[in-house]
């Protein structure tokens, strides 16, 4: 478990908040840090909505849907209606307990969600740890990259004939290269051999729309894919999605490599359906943005057949970066 207290320099409530966190942990292992935030852009990027803000695994358990980034003093209202500059030890204890599995084990280390740099549920996105960057052999990478660049340039999937010159340079047909890429789950073909998806892009509308800096609009297969598109392309972008439970809009604006999420309590559910298979069917519909952690937990309780966990923005962005950042490299 990682707990971060965000505060402006010399905030009088930063140390009390940190002490409440340490008391709530009661000796349980966790990485706890105090991070000073001095400007509004940094506050927006980190999810700070007043000083101090407490993040547990990147999620603000005390966030309200209408919260906005800020450097001013944050006020917390207790169960008795009293207002204070910190949540209070009991409230922090409940928030910490919400990240614990039965028996006191860290929820991030429960049976379906072992702790690792890339969580187990993300392996379907990442082809079981093998990465989404096709091998250079047999022209697979050249064709894959041509497909991705066409999506980024036009917002649409390329027809096989568009890819034929690239495939022919490797001594094969576009149809053969696409079939091999599909067999290895680098992309998805329909019954007519046309590209239906090339992770992170979808040729059909989805819940996740991404508007690139040059105005091109594309669809992403899932929330992680949406976050991966601006990383892969090295461009600014505006991501628009909806909470599957409340239908509230979740927006992520990426400028200069920094992502700002709205609402600021938004999270991502990282799930994978049992049984394996292509990512398009195993996990894409179980990787969604939610306006709040409470909404994500509501969805998870309604779908017990989908093991997974709620992750905050930092971990979601890291998974997207590791999965899709290398795709267009030589």
C-alpha cells in the first residue's frame, strides 16, 4: 500500500494528517510519504484538491465529485458535523481498512491481485507480459506500425491494400501479415478479414473517445488503451469516457506529458474475465474509468464474475506507458 499526503509548503495540517495515517496503519507495512505541492498545475496533475490531500494507492478516499484542484486549506467534515483541517484518525482508519482484504492482508496482494510492477489483471492488455510491440521478424512490426500510424492520421482502420506495399517489402501479402498479427493478439480482424481493432485503437465506437492535438478523433478499446494513445504518439490529447454506473463523464486532458483527470476522484477498474483469450474479449469491457472509487466498487460488486481491483491515476498511467509507449519505436 502506498499513502501520499499532498500539502503546500508549511501547511499546519500536513504533519497532523501524516500522524493520523501512521496511527491508522498501526504498524502495518506501507510506503508513506509527504509531498509538497507549490503550484496549481502540479496540484491538478497529482489530484490535490486542497492542502492536505491524502491519497491511498493514488486514490483520494475523501474526494467529492465537485472537487477541483487547489492549494488552499482543505476542510473535512466529520460524522458529527464538525469541520477540521484533517479527516480525523477514525476516518483515515476506515479508509485504510477499505484497502485491506479479509484477514488484514493488503487488498493489492489478495489472491486475484498480487502486487507487482504490472498487476496480473493488466497482463491481458500486455499479452501476458510479452508486450504489445510486434516482433520485427516477417514484417510483423512494420505492418503493425503502419496500421497504428494510419489510425492516428485518419481515425480509421486501413484497408489491406493500403498495407500491401509494406508487407510486400518483406516478401509477403498484407492478408497473411494481418492474420499472423491477429493470431498473436496484436490486433483483431472481423469475419471478412478487415481490422476491427489494433490495440490501442478500435475501428468501432466505444465508451472511450480520444481527440488528438491535430483534431483527429479516435476510439480506444479500453481505458488503459485510451491513456496509452497520447503516450504512444507523443502528443497532447483529450480523453472522454463515461462511468458505467452513473454515466457521469470522466475526462483526462494530456498536455506536455502531464495528465489531468476530472473529476479529481476518478479512478480506473482493472479487471479481466476468466478463461483467457484475446484482450478484446477477456478484459476490454472490464477496464473502465469511474468517476469515483465508490462507483467502481459498486460495479465490481455487481460483476463478481470479473476479478480485478480499483487503481488510481498514477498506476493506471504507468501501465499505459509501459504497455503502449514502445509500440512505434524502431
